[in-house]
């Protein structure tokens, strides 16, 4: 699932934090600057104000200067306290030697000499002086202003220093004003920062909304939904990005649709191919396989992908061919017989040079039927040669005997001529059956299909062969229940099939054995019904390896071929039954007996009219 959008996205943080940081930095800078400037201006104003006050107080004290140039000390303490209460400031009166005569905030007698105080020294030089320092008396930083109390000299008439007046004001008043200003600036900065954050949030949300929509659409596209499109709402870069995204989505959808169509075509081709196709990576793991390959290797298609080729092939020969292809880098072509299933495969393995990573294409073609047909053809030639060799050899011997003089002996000549006639009849029968089989296989023998009673189909050939069975001591039994539906059949051809099957059963059943001809109805798919006819014997049976080839031309299970017959009867019977739309098969256990079955379709009103 795509991740949920966060409340505070990185874009919001990148937009808001700089705004707020800038506002706070400006506010703090203004606060420090303005606080210092206000403190400086305020202190300067207070210094001027204190100087004005102290000069005025010095003028007041000039009247109290004695003729000797001194200040009367008796009244200075009270005066300092009175002026202090009036001015709300600390007032100190000092004589010319620096001793405190009056102090508003302490006992003057306990105070040390003030002649070296910075403000006093400056006043002695310039008439007035100021200083800012820590006051032990006030216990805080204070601003001091001092002025000289002068008196004219009696002898010269020039001013002389009679003492000093000093006022002091704690700077806490200035700090309070500055702190109030700082608080106002800080509060204003916080308010501005909040407004900036809100503004940044609004701006970032306007910017983030289309980006989030683009992100969600991209995540849906990554999940496979290519139908999502966005409506551009602006003409800026985001709007251009939205239009580019929509164009990209259209192009991607077209490409994906085209690739899906090509893949569907390729899958259809691979699924309908008769040849097996496997693609492996360089490690031998299967990355793709089709149904034909799974069928040839007898492996589940869904489990093939991801497994190693050596696990699926079940053939060391196939694995060796793959290894040679991988090691040499050249195509390999070889016919392989799988030991497990006994089928023949034509394996063509080609390295795909242009693929990344390297892969190997494995093409498999099933040659089992081709090999089987070659075997059948080879056996057919061998069988027909064998079948023709015996009568031809016999005829050659008879002709040679007659030429050597036997023709002069009428009884002997007659016997040899009869033998020749029998051999020629056997050859004629063989040629006739071959021609008939060829005509049946090519469809040149029309079948006259009619609704026929099953019992009558069975009874006629059985009764014809019953004397033969009784002669050799074989019991012939017919088991046909009543009520069987009629079948659609060419009676003459089906008689031929039943005759062949019953004759073979009698031939391979020893004296005292039983041959049973039966019939029963069966249903394959409603409402189509079939009738199964079976011929069972208690004879020698058929070896298991011969069951799949018993219906081939001239094929005989007896290696000595001493039994009479051409070996074409079962092949003719198979093609007659298949011409009726039925099927024929055999079940047998060696030394126990065999049962041949064939199926005929039931005659319906529609099929009867068609036949």
C-alpha cells in the first residue's frame, strides 16, 4: 500500500522553518539592537537630567558656603534627605576634602572618603562629572552625577571648590524600561512568527496539494492503475508538471497496452505451439516455460518457473546438452531419449546473446510418435517380407520339384499343383486384405449405416464359428441382455469385426477353454448412449509390452509366427470400428486370458434418418 501522507511534510518544514527562523532572527536582532540603543539613549537622557539637577543643587548650596570657603555640616544631613525625597534620588553632599557631610541613604559618618570617586574626580576637573558603576550602598548599578559647589576667594575673587553635590539613580529603572521594550518586541516577534508559520502553512499547502495528488497518482500507476489523470489548476511550474505527468501517463498506458498485446500474442503462440519452449537464466533456473514443455517433461507447469532445469529435466543427457551450450556459448542440437519416460526429444539449445542477464533458449520437439511410426514401418516391412517369404519359397520349391521331373508323375504333379493353388490363394487373400485395409484407411469404402439389433450382429458370426470351436473343444458363450438399444452400424462390416475377434479368441484358447461374447449399454455423456461389445477368452493372453501394438499390420505376438493368419485382421477391425465413430481396445493378462472391447453408438431417430 502507498504510504499515508504526513501532517507535516518535508516541503512544509522546508517552507515554514526558514520563514519562522528569519522572523525570529530579525526579532531577536531588533530586540538586542533596540534594547541597547534604548538603554544608551535613556542613560544619556538621565545623565543630562541628573546633571541639570545636580547643578541646580550646587547653586542652592553656594549660599551655604562660609567665608572660609567651607560648607556648614550641621544641616547637610537633613538637607540631603529632604532633596532625596523631593527628587526620589540618592543625594550625597561632600566637602572639598572628599568627606561626606550629608547622605540620604546611609549614615554619613560611617562612609569612606569620596574624593577618588570617578564622578568626583571628573567634577573637580570639569565642574561636573558622571559615572556608571555598581553602588555598594544601593546594592545595584547606578548612574552618578556630581557638580562642584564653588565659592569666590576673599583675596583673589576667583572661584574655589567648597565641596561637591552628587545625585545617584539606580539603573533598574532604565532596565525595567528596556525589559518592557524587549518583551514588547519579543511578543511582537512571536506573533509575527506565528503569522509567518500560518502563512507558510497556507502557501505550502497550496504547493503541496498538487504534489500530493501527483504522488498519489504515481503510486496508483506503480500499482498498475494507469487510468488516473490530474486536472491542471495553475499555469506555473506545478501546472506544467501536471501536464507533463498526464502526457507521461498517456504514453505509458499506450506502451503498456502495446506490450500487453504483444505479450498476449506471444503467450498465445507459446501456448498453442506443439514444441516445448523453456528459457533459463545463466544459473539454470527456469524463467519461462510453455504447456508443451511441461507436457513433454511430465512436470507441473505452475511449479516449473523458478526451479532449476536439472530438477525438471529428469534426464542427465538433457542437462549435459544444456551445460555444453552454456560453457561453449554455441547452439546445441541433439536427439535425446529420456530414461525415465522412454520418449524421444529433439533438443535445440541456443544462448540468447543480446539478453541481459544472459539466458538460454531450450526448444524441445517430441519425436516419440515419429520414432514409433518408424518402428511400425520397419516392423511392417519385416512382417510383410516374412509373410511373403514363406509362400514364395514354397512356390519356388514346388516349381523346382516339378521341373526336376515330378511333372511326369501325374499323382505327384497334382499334389504339387494343389499346394501351389493353396499358396496362391493365401497370397491372394493377403493382397486382398491389404487392399481392403488401404481402402478403409483412405475412406474409399462407404459404410451403409442402419439401425441394427445388437443380438443379430453378434449371433450370426458366432453361429458360423461355433462348429469350429466345438471341433477343438472350446465353449462359445453369448451373453446379450434384453432391451439393448439398436446401434447405428454397417452389419456386414461389424460381422467382419466380430468374426475376426471370435476367431482369434478360439485360435489362442486351449481345449476346455471358454470364449464369451457379451454386450452392454453404457453412457458417456448424456444423452448420447453407447453399446459396448466384448469378446473374452481364457487363452494364453497377450504380453504387456505388445498391448499397444496389437492392432498394427502384420503384428503377431507369437515370435515363431507358426499360427496361421496374415496378421491384418485386428488392423482391419480397428479401422472399421473407427469408421463407425467408435473405439476398440484390449485388456489382457498373460496366461489368464484377453478381452477385446469395441464401442458402437446408439441409433437415434436423427442418426437413423442420416444413415
